[in-house]
C-alpha cells in the first residue's frame, strides 16, 4: 500500500489534506495503536513506501520500524532526533537513520539531508525567497491550517 501519511489529526471540520492528495489512509501518530492501525489498513501487501519528515527516534521511527518489512523503502529527513531537549539537557541528534532504531531485515532505509541547502549558492539565494512562495502560489505546498 502506498500513500500513507501520519500527521496529527486536523480539525474535524475539514477533510485531511493528505486525503485530498490521494493518500489512502491518514493516521494520528499520537495514538498508541497507530502501527497496528496502519498494518491493518495496508493488509497483505504491506506498506511499500514511507517518507518521514521529522525523524524522531521514539516519536515516529519506532512505529515505522514496526510496520516496515522486507521490501519496504523508508526515507527519513535528517537529522534523527534521538533525545528531545529538556530543561536540563540539550537535544541529541544522529545522522545515521539505519542505526537509530532496529529495522527489520530487508528494509531499505535512507537518510535525506535537508539542513545543508545553504551550502548551495543557488538554493541559498532562491529556495526560501523564490521557490517556496512559488510552490505556495501554485498550490504544490499548502499551509497546515490548525485550530
């Protein structure tokens, strides 16, 4: 099964944005049973492709590892959050998504670097001031309207 998205639930008055874009299921990753819900919805075919925008080891990667099986491709935007910040501790990050959690055998995991766009002269000059607003204007990217 392709096209799953697990954002926090949107306000009840509007349909979830991922559904508008063709996602076959939308799940609340804060639910303790989210992994079982996704596996149940995916059925025998399983989940083939997973894209995770916030690589939190315990917040979402652990459930993703549960539902991934041989042949699943997982892309995680880096860095992976190993420990959130607290009043007494700084956050801890890793760039090694493969070692962040215990993945099932045969799962293809890739880390995707997102924090280094300013090292590219073109992206530094154009990404936020030009490309981002154009994508919003064209409807490719939509703001997440909450509350």
